[in-house]
């Protein structure tokens, strides 16, 4: 069964992983957390341990519906350095499949030239990694098959944007109201 996969590396930004994960699951989506560390337990940037649903080595690429990358440091650079994730990202980009990243993590796509000619956003100071992108500075930017978020303060909007893409506006608003994010 296809799943939205949220990849975790040591040093990920907890709010950028867990808030979108929570929003997507509240919306009824199949979301799996995937550790790229070789261990199911992954520590975030603020030392919060999270137990991933599966290891990267257990992942079946054909079962991935969307790639979601949380930021945080050194989480984003650890994701960027993972050879298996690199192959998956390149395959998704070649097929025009759905990809998302927030904070520093858009550097994973930018360093591979995947954001050239697209509107993009990221944590301030990481724009130089978004090769050829038009950096807007918006909290969330959607262009083609990419959804990008600016940082921790954008985590909810990022999650709601992803949810809306998958289940539509009505269901997204229902989840938003249930979380008291909207009246």
C-alpha cells in the first residue's frame, strides 16, 4: 500500500516532522516515518527521540507516494548525505512525483538542481543551496510537484498544504477546525 514517507535523520527538527505528520494522519492519510540512520530510534535536533515506523532498508520504493523531508541541523545535511535517499529523490524527480521539504531540507532538492526555474522557500541563510530557484521567502511555496516550507513556524501551514493536496479543501478545513487552527 502506498504511503507518504517522512524521512528522519539524526538532528531533524521535531516540530517540522511531528506537526505535519500529525496533521496528515488526522486527515486519514497513510504516513510512514522512515529512519535513514540504521536504527528505528532517531534523535531530533533538541534531543527528542522518535521511533520510526521503518528503516530505510525496509522501504519498498514503489510503495512511496510522496517524499517529505523535515529540516533541522544536522538533520538536513544527514538526509542530503544518504545515498539511498539520493537515489529515491532523483527517481521521484525524474518521474515528476510529489516531493516536499521544510526549513533547511529543501537543500536536498536544490543541491541536485531539482528546483531550477521554480519558486521555492527555505530557512533564511539556505537560499544559496537552492540552485536556480526563485526564493520567495513565503512561509509555504508550492510549484509543480514540490511543496516547500520556510521553517518551524511554517510547520502547520506546510502540513495543511500537504493535506489539502491529498484530500481536498473540505477535509483539510475539517482537520484544521478540529485542531482549533480555524473557526
